[in-house]
């Protein structure tokens, strides 16, 4: 009997124990659940400072955009008056070469004889303006070439004994132009000029070479072969006489060479164009010369 009770008890105890063993497992589950909740709450507590940090960023941005500017901005606003001062003073330091007070090289001559009345004015630093009325239409045309290609302003007025021929008027105009363009009045002592000029000008089949030296020693080398006696009403023999008269008063050494050409008009016009460009070269200033006379003797004159 005792034994039977012991067996019953043992069975009961085993059931109790089995039911007791199931409790710890439930407790473990509760512990796991509570730990998970705790972990979640702890994670929320860990993330909570981050949320506070992100919320604090706009607050810092609002501080930056406050009414008081940062230090570097205050420095820039202080330096702006210096910039305005420098800009205001800069135009006074810029001087245009066009506003220079240096006078232009201008020569003017009047020649009055019993045969002619001639007035010539030349600006060697001009723009190529020609105002010529000589009474000889072809010579007017050639003087326009001299002005246009030499960039000289040429003003000529002339009357003469045209009832005889054009010889005297042609000669006296050249004598007057030589006196002006010889730099006797336009360039004075000829300081700082290039002195030499050389140019070859083509005009269709004609090709003319001109070389000159403003040396003060008059000489003409001339070998044009003009096939006709006249171009319009102009006597072609007057071409050589024109340049000989110009050389005599200018004191220049002038060589004119015809390299080719068959048309009288082309030959003469190419000659005046080449002469204009060569004279332009010779009369222009040499910046390396420094205003000195371009001669080893220190003087350029006819004496």
C-alpha cells in the first residue's frame, strides 16, 4: 500500500515537475520579449540624440542667416570703397595717342610769277584728302594718286598761261610741291624720319619701280618709255619735267625705273603711285631713331 502511494506520488510529482518545466520556457519567452522591447526602447533612446541633432541643423542655419554678417563678409564690404577709388582714378591714367598735342607736319607755299599763280599746301600726316584744281585735268588725276597712296592731304590751286601750253603751270606746281614735300617746311631738319623710300607699283601690264633718298642732294634717274606723245590733252614729256622740277627744290635723290608697260596712262599712273608710297615711307617717323637726324654727318641739307 505504501509502495502504491509512493508510486502515485511519484507519478503526481512527475506530472507536476513536467508542468513546472513548461513554466520556465514561458518565462524565457517573456524574458526574450521583454529583452526585445528593451532593446527596441534602448535603440530608440540611442536614435533619439540623432533626431535632436537633425532638428538642431536648421536652428544653426537660421543663426547664420541672422542680421549680423559673418566676419569675412564685413571685410569685403569695408574693402569696396577702395575698389571704387581705384576705378575712379584709372581713366586719368589712360591717355589716348590720338589726343596728343604734337602738331602735324604741314607745309604751305605760294608761288606767283608773270606766267603762273600757284598755291600748294601739304599735310604729311594726313589721311589722303585731295583738293586739286590745276587747270590740267590729267595732272589733277595724278595728284589725287599722290594724296591717296601717300596718305598726304594735298591742296593745290593754280592758274597759268594755258593759252601757250601746260608747260609753265606743270613746272611751277612741281616746284611748289617739291618745296613743301622736300621737308624744307614740313619736316624742318628731317629729324627722326626714315629718310629712304622704295616701292614697286603694278598697274595691269605696267610695272614701275621708284627709289628715293631725302638726302638734300638733288638727282633724277629717269628711264620711262611712254609710247604716246599725249594722254588726253596732257603732253607726256611733261612727266619727266614734273619730277625734275620737284627734285630740284626738294633736294631728294629720285630713281624711276620702268620694268614693263605698254599703255601710256598705266605707265604714268603707276609712276605716281609708286612715288607716293616711296615718299610716304621716307617721311614716316622711325621710332628707333629717337628724333635724331638719319645721317652719320648729323645733318641733311642741300649745302
